[in-house]
C-alpha cells in the first residue's frame, strides 16, 4: 500500500499536524480502539501502525456527516491536509460545524449497570443525527440519549435537558428517561420556535456608568481589574435583569477568585478553571453558544457576558495544536470567537441577543484585538 519510505514520512508528518479531535476522528475510522481514552502520542502511534500494516484500506466508512470521513484513504489524507489553503502556507481551517463534530464524543457500547442517577445539561445532536448527548453540569460526565428514547425527538441543539441515566463506564451514562426539556415535562412540551421577525440594527441602549451598551450588538470594554474585583460586571448584570434579559456567562481559564465570584452570578454560567483540561473549556464554549442560539429561538432576550475574551481564545489555542494561524492564534480558536461575536443580533419582534466582551488592557496590542475586535464592536 505504501510505496516507499518518503511517502511514509510524508504521511507521518501530516498525521502529526492534526489536532487532538481530528486525531480521534481519524483513529476511529482506521480502527484504533478506544480513541477518546488515549493521549495524543498514543493516537498518532496507533494511526500510523494501522496505516503501515495496510489496515487503512480495510476500513469501510459507514458514517455520514462526520467531517473526518474524507480522511479515509492515504491519498485523501495527503491531499485534504495539504492542498486546501486559506492563508499563505496554511491548510484550510475547520468550519464551526466541523469543530462541533470533532468535539463530539462517541458512546462506548456496553451493558448498563444498576448505578443510576439524575443529570442535566445542554443538548447536542450528533453529527450523524443518530443520538443526542450532553455533559452533566455538575460532574462533566457524558450522557447519551438514544434517538428512539421517548420524547427524544422533541430535543433540539441547545435545549436544557434533565434525565435519568444508567452508568456504562467511568464517565458515560445512557439515558433511560427524559424528565424535563427546558424546565417543562416532556409530555406537555412543545418545541415550536417563536417568530422573531426581521433582523434589524437596534439603537436601543442600556445605561452603564454613563456609557451605553448597545442592545442586540457587540460591545467591548477594556478593563484593568480582574472579573472578581471589577464592579462593572455586577452593575451590568443588574441592568440586564432590569431589561428583561436572560444572562449567560462564558468564562474560561478562570482564576480561583473568579470561579468563586461566578458561583454567585445570576443566570447561566459556563466556566472552566485554569487547571482544567482544555477539552472541558472547549465544550463549555460550545454549550454556551448552543444555549444562546436556543434561547433566542425560544423568544428570550439574552445578554451574553464574556469577562475576558482573550482568555477564551488562548485556552482554545491549546485545544487546536495546528499550524493554521489567524491574527497570531489558532484559526479554530478564532472561528469559535467569531461565532460568539456573531450571536449579537436584534429583531423587529423586540427579541435580541446582546454580547458584552471584557478585555484586559494588557491585551490591547494583541493582533486579534487590534485587527478585528475593535472594528466590529461598540467600544465603551
């Protein structure tokens, strides 16, 4: 299958360029067992071993919709990872949808145990539309909901799910009963979306310390203090509540002090600490984005507060170890950040989603801040 050592070397170099989620996806396709439990080096060695033994050609791709299925042949590995260029000398970055799919954890098939519990989290539909899953807000365990489970057909991305589930392994559970969808018993729940009307440019503002927060748009404030000691965020929270907004916080790579402060914040909180794995941070960001979109579709006014947007980008840089660069950061990190920014919008019905970003004064000279953020946000 492999003609010579030079081609082997090329394949090895290309595989080593992949991020952890791409490696897991490719490992599944070539038949490496339990890819989600393996470290980066173990995944690389397993993939290369399968390729060099001729195992790759034996794999028949049955899945559809997963972005890594196009890597199912050696020729495609070489072409898809080298020829599609979006920036000089760089391979094409993933789309947001591909990032969602690569972050997807696959269920481990096995018998459920008698250990049962109640769990809650933000729903995601699998890339193949064959199951739902969420990470429990308290334990971060992965909870899987089979598509045939009663009332599962009502679930949409970003829904708040409560369920009863049985344990399969150390951190995975299979749901046996959906108990609530968005706080409502599933037997009386309707997933009908609200008519939002036409998209508009809103001139409505919220007063904050003699400054204006533009509703349904992107707002950026340069701050000196850390989140936990900055009164700006507490005042913003109170003003948002007065304006009838559901409040959503996204704070990644938080300090211990910020973490304590967030426990007393109103609304939804998606956070990770500085000592958490970067994969947890990525999943918190994805769940936050899905929930915000979902709340808007349910007719809720939303205020998304990101106390330190550059902390979000930097921690995501560690999740995507690649050579793609945008504004000096991983292209995938910037794509997630741009998705956060794109959430800001307003509609003729009066429904809106307002994005408020904090940014440390120390990051003013960051290439992304100078080249993008200050241009597309309203500065306070």
